[in-house]
C-alpha cells in the first residue's frame, strides 16, 4: 500500500522511477489529503526523471544543510533545538508547500521544562524560532531550492530592560551578602562588567596578575570572540582573595565550581537593601552606566564589555539625571545672549 496510517498521521511509501525508495510523512491525518500529496509527489518524480524538472526539496534536506553551515558556531546547539521543534511540525513537507500562516500558527506558545510549570513563551523566544526557520528558507533560496519563501513578520518585543545601581546602593548590596564567594563574584562584576557565566568559568590560567589582566576565552564569551579584560587595583584585590579556593576556577562555592549564581541568595541580599527587580546581570548594566557617567567613550566601552555594536552599548549604558544636567548647562540662551551683549557693549565703550 502506497500510504499507511501511523497513529493519527498518514505516511507514504513510493518507489521513484530511478529506483530510489521514498518514505515520509504526509503531515496530515486526512486520508484524502494524504492521497493527493502522494499522487502529486509521484507525478513530480516522474517529471523529474522524464522531463528533467528540478526536484522539490524537503524540510529535512534544507534543515540538514543549514545545520552544516552553522556547525562549529556558538549558536549551533540553539539551531539544533529549533530545527527539532520545526521538524515535529513539518516533517516530510516540501519547502514550497510551507505557508506563512502555517509557520506562525505552529510557533510554540508555552515552555515545558522538567519539574517546572508550563509557562507562556515570550515574544523574544517566538522570534528566535522564527529567525531559525526564516534563515533556513533564505538559505534555500540562495541554493536555488526555493523561488521565494513565506514572509515571516517578527512579533514586537518590549524594550530592553535596564536597571542599574548607584555607588551607595552597590556598596550596601555587597555588604548584604552572607557568603564571601557571591560577594566576591558580585564585586568583580561591578569592577569588570563581566557576565555571570564569564565570571564563574574564569580559570586561573586566564588570569595574569603581574600585568593586571584577564581573558574571556572564545568558548566562554557570548559573542564567540575572545577579549582581554583589564583589571584595576580593586579587581586585582578580589582575585587575590580567591587564591587557594580552587585549583582551576577562580570563583567557586565551597570549593565547587558553579553553573550559575544562586538567584535566591542574590535576591535575599537585594531585598535587604531595598533593590527591587534587580538581578545579577544588572551589575553589568551598572558597570556600563558608571563608565558613561565617568566619561568613558562608547567605542572604548564597547571593547571593554565585548559588545558587538555601539547600538548594543547604548541600550545598556545610561547616564543619571545629575550627569545629564551638567552637560545640559553647556548650552543656554538667555545667559549666553546676555554675556554676548555685555561683551559687545564693553568693546564699544573701549573703542569710544
């Protein structure tokens, strides 16, 4: 039998004119639709063999080739996860049969994790899934496999959330920690702008105390690019306090490397000092804001923080009202006009 039902879905089994055997899902639970898909595919195979028509490429073919393109990149694991999701939706489908409505309707609505309640996914997460299948379709067009893909409009995302602390709040927060390891990690973040993952993965081999420097290696950097991290005297002092705590890692908890900063421990310290809606990553925002307030050029800050573009720096580095007011006073109208009038009058009096 050329089509057979497996569970709720119909599958086809066709012998191509060239002898190749094709087994795939029709992607439907409707027998009539499955038969139509089978007949069309069989006719397409005949045209390809007898008339030389270009074959219609399947989702699996495009997905596999796209993953080969991304192999070795930092985003590879994410692409694999997204492809697995989309394959569950469009297994066996030809690329040209995919429509905008089908793709948008198939987007995930809830995230499911072990030992956690189902929760709605954010617009940003849905956009990441859209980005993967959109990239696959655009690559297929570049390869000549697709004349034109569906138009996938991204969902609007909320503006980047930015929270930063004053120096007084930061000092109070550090004093509120009950454990030295998280206090040191938080202080180091405030002094270097390094991300939590970069700090927790920092090895003694990546630190050069005589030259007051450290390295974020490419495999630990979010951008996938290694970068140097200059250490000021206070950051060096933090590193020295960690000597002897672990043979390989600089920041550990009771001599054990950590995958993440304890969010509950961090939240308790924030509650003690009245810092609402504040997370460990906000220490990086704070560091960037302090730099801008101190006059660090944005291009220099971009390199220090390992951001890809200046636009990304602008999202994180915000100045406080007092700093902006200082610069606002550089341009006035009434005062400067009065000063210019007085100067002109004085010149006339002198000439007279």
